[in-house]
């Protein structure tokens, strides 16, 4: 994969204009943007449309978690947005995940679009106290639910890939060496994540809160390129 396609920029702001400005500034290094709850709550579907119009792939991080009927109906709406990825929380169970996958397929088909990849969130990277057995259980749940990938910490990727080798592994909390961890209890460098088998790296404050975001993005891209070679 191209380095840009392996890097997702987390636009964790509540202003679409600010998000677009940041995304465009960092576009040389990022081919994917993450639209999370904060930006989606502020701007709604316009956040997805604006990023698509700016030639980004969109990782829509809503972590859907509700009764299966509600998740299916919500995912059906998302399926027509044109996003490349949608997160659902594996804690909701395989029936809920399957409902989300079905909804995505239905919505995308109605809009004449390829369905987004359903990505199951296993354990939040801010959760340092999750019992050891939870990861395996949630990976199996994601497989049973028909998901395409998993969100997990870099330290969990190897185990997750052993259980589900065809799943896309999305790793948030990416930091450059010696960088601030903020509220990510299980952060990792690009080299650590890729060595474990990560496919897509989600990067936020390590770049967006840097004194020089462009320089931080360039350094991150170089680290990923070196790890791939």
C-alpha cells in the first residue's frame, strides 16, 4: 500500500472549516481522514461529503452500539454516504454487528456505491485495565458478525491477526518516539504498529497538536516508509 493510504488523520474538532483546513494542509501525507463523534455531531453528513469532495477516503468513527434494529437502520443511512470505513462496537455482539453489516450493504446498494468496510472496535486504547480474555472474545464476535476489520491497540494486533488473519487491523493512538501519549494508555510508534501487523494507522494529536503539523506529518510518513522497506 502507498504510505498515504495507510495513514488516517483524526480530525477531532467541532468545526468543519477548521477540519478541512487542517486536512488540506496535511493532504500530502494522509490519504484517509477520520471523522469521529465530535466532528460528526457538529457537522453531520456534510463532514463526510466535504472530505470526499477534497479527495480523501473517509473513516467514519461512530462506534455504533445499540439494539440490532437501530444499528441496521443507522448503518443503512451511512452506507449511502460514500465513506470507506464505519466503526461499530464489538461489545454489542455478533447479532448487532451483522445487522450493521447488512444495513451498510443495503444503503450502499441503494445509492449505487460499494459498501463501507465494517470495522469492529475491540478495546479502546484508553482502557488499560481490560481483562486479557476480552480481546479474543471480541475478535471472534467480529468474525461472526461479518465485519471486515478490527480497531485495536498495537499490542493486540498480533493476537487479533492470529484469530482473524484476513481482518484489516486499524491501530489508533500512533505517536512518534518520545511523543506525548495524551489519554491513550496504549499508544505505539508507527514501527511498533506495523511490525505487529497493522494495516491502517490513525494519527491525531501527534500531528494536529504539534508546533509544526506539516513537519510532524512528514516525520511520521518517513517512519512508516522506513518500516515498510
